[in-house]
C-alpha cells in the first residue's frame, strides 16, 4: 500500500467510539480544549496493547503539552512506519498546538484520498477549530458543516453540531448559512451534554492581563523601542529592568510600579550576590524574576 | 537422512534469526540507555527522562520496566517537572511493588519541590513507619527521610516535631539538631512590620538587614523629594509632575521592598536551616545499574 495505512485496519472506529466514553472525561480538563479528542484516540490500543504501544510515548508527550518533543517523537515513528496515519495526524495537530500555523497540512489530510474518512474527519474537526480560533469563522463553519453532514462517528457528529451552534451564538450573522441543517441541529441538540458544550467552546481570549498599568507600559515600550537600542543593554539582570517592569505591570497592574522601584534599588545587591548567572551575548547576567518577588502573594506558598 | 539435514538446517537458521533479534533488541536498549546517561550527565534531565520512558516502553519484564520509569521520574525531578515525577512513579508502582520505598523518597522530594508540604510529610512518614514495621535494614534511606521530614516540619513551623523526627534517625545527626536549635533561637521578620517601616524610605530594608538597599532607597527618595519641593517652590509644575511620578515609583518601591525583604529574609533563613539539616546528605541512583535501582548515599 503506497498511502498511509487505512485506519479501519487498526480498528479506529472502535477507538473513536471509546474516545468519548465517560470514564475518560476527566482528561477533558487537560488545559487545551480539543486536545482530548486527539489524545484519547491514541491512548487506546491500536496495533498493540496498553502502554507498550510505540505510539504511546508520543501520545503522552502530546497530553503533557510537550509538543516540540512530541513532534520529534512522531517524526521518529513516521520514519519507522510511513503509513501510520494516526501518528501523522497527531504530528499535524502537535505542530498546530506548538504555535505553528499548520492548517495547510491538516487541510491536506482532509482532502487526500490516501487517508481514511475517519482520519480525514478528525483532521477536519481540528482544522475547523483552528479556523475558529484564528477568527476565520466562515471557513470554520464550512468545515464544521461538512463534518456534520459527512461524519458517521457519533461523537464527532455531536461535536460538529454543537460547535456550529456555539459558533452561530457567537456570530449570529452566520445563521443564514445553516438554514439547510437547522432541523437536524435542533434534533440532536438534546444530546449535547454540558461537558460536550464546554469542550467545544472556544473562549475568545486567554487570561486577562491587568490594564491598570497600561500608560506606564507604553512608556516602557517607548524606552525599549526608541531609547534602549541607542544605549545598548545596560542592565545586569535577567530579565532586564524594563522587561521586569513590563511583566510586573501586566501581572499586577499599578503594583508593578512599586516592584520596579524595588528592583532598581536592589539591582546592585543582586549583582553583588551573583545568583543564577545566565550568559547573554558577551556578558553574564543574573536571574531575578518577577516570580521570585511575588511568590508570597500566592496563598499557601512557604518557600521556593 | 536428507530430511533430518533439512530440519537441522532450518533449526539453525531459526536460531540464527532469534539470536540476531535478541542482539538487535539488546543493542537498541544499550544504546538508548547510554544516551540517557549521557544526557543526564550533560544536565539535559528532561531529555534523559524521555529516553528512560522509551526504554520502559521497549522493556517487556515488568520489574525492569518499573526501574526505567523510576529513573525517568528521577530525571524529571532533576528537571523540576514535578507533575511528571508523580505520573512516572505511578507507572513504576503499577509495574512493580518492590520499589515502593524508593518511589516514596522521590515522591516526597517532588512534593517538597512543588511546595506541597503536607503531601511530602505523608510520604516521608510512610517511609519511616514502613521501615519500623518491616524492620528493613537500609538505615541510610531512613536517615535521609528523617532529615527531609525535619525540613518539611520546620517549613510548616513545627520545630519541636522536627527535632523529634531527627532523633528517630538511625544515623545520629548532631549537626542537624544544632541547625534546628539555631533556627529556633532566631526570629522571623514580620512582612507587615516591614511594609509599615517602609513608609520611611529605607527603614523596611534595614528591618530585614539589607543595609545597602536601605541607603540607596533613602538617597533616591531624598533626592527626588528635595527636587519636588524645589520645583514646587519655583512653580515649575511640569518638572514637578515628572518628578512626582518617579518619586511615587521609589516611594511605593520602598514600602513594597520592606514587605518583600521580610519575606526574603524568612525564606533565606528557612532555606539555610534546611541546608544545614541536610548537611550535604544526598542520594542518587547508580545509573549504570539501571533498570535495577541501586541508590548511592552521601552523608
């Protein structure tokens, strides 16, 4: 066989069905929504049993969010077995998670005749979510709709429907594009459990940063872009005082101003004590992070 | 006769292939094991941990697999990936129950690193009590556990219990007991007091013994307050506003510094005490013996 091995041969249908068994729902809470899907596809025995499966290390690394090493591990597995389409899919998604815009690779998987419909549908789901995250809502809707209409795997079908519903709630102008499947959506809406809805939801923004210190951040940005290049690196600490200021202002708002004041007073002492030297360019700097000076704000912390 | 020769030939061929397969498998394992050791010695503990995980996956015998998972946990501990330490130890214990004590030791270390002191106390107590019940001989493990336990109890503010834990150590550790006594004599700084004293620039730093910082804070604030007063006298309100902004930074910095310095003082005092209790005692696995776990101790 020239193309990737058909997933039917390794029982992927059973795997997909097992993927959404409630006993594994605990893993949904893994930080990245959507990780669950791909994670659990591979947790189950594919060609072998249990944790001794060669893919299991790649799957574990993916689940741990160690995407860089996961990609390497997938490359190693692909070199050994070019037809392992589960690993190919995992690698594509890991690249996506590691910040690389890998929509093209996912699109190729969805369109290639070498992949089984099950793999193509998995890739389509991830592709649609990637479009949604990047604000490309029309493409996201198109992919979800295709998946909703073509998927014969119950869990994927439900998630596609639920995602369309959430997308329309977020962007009501898209409603006119789903008139043809509205009845089907209404019919299956009763099957969307709270967990499915949570899993499908994409929050528009991550952790909110404090905006109270924004004017000071502008000043520091101005210094960093216009003045600092002319002066060169003068601070002996890592992060530099301006970077430390930016971080503390983002994290603590105006309190960051006090942290900057404290840092400038402490700098010579830190340099004299030489803790954790870091080589930057041609000079040694000394580590002095925001976390070392705000750890006591977190309740329950005793010591570093 | 010809048939027998044919059978004998087939048998030889089969044996040859089996030997080749075993040798190839063994060389892969040896190579990966060597790579893991080299990565660990280069300080690339996370990469070493991944190689040990790979070895665990390749291993068919449960006891040996447990050893590799344990080694992976140890490397993750060195890489300060505490969640993964617990995950690897879970797997190690799933594969073998013979390494419980060694696992508990690593679990306790990981819990201390992650600031989960109650968990660490539980694990260390398990080691000490288990050894008392089973009358196992490795007194070195118990000594290490007792010292770690004392450190945890001190971090929780329970110096009496820490002293008691040290007295249970099979190897006497007078330096550690002295360290606890010395810690008891000293006094922590109150961050609230530090903050209030920081209202007078520099005084918060002095409270925690940071005299150089105090002088710098005092001089900076003094200069800027003087400049503010001067510009106000001259009714130069633009300069006054700019100076006020900077003075606000130094002044709030003085208060914040007073609080932070007190926390820093307490943390340093605690860490010095724990260091003195441990008194250079440490353990490390003999990586060349893996997957058999053989701990080396230093006192």
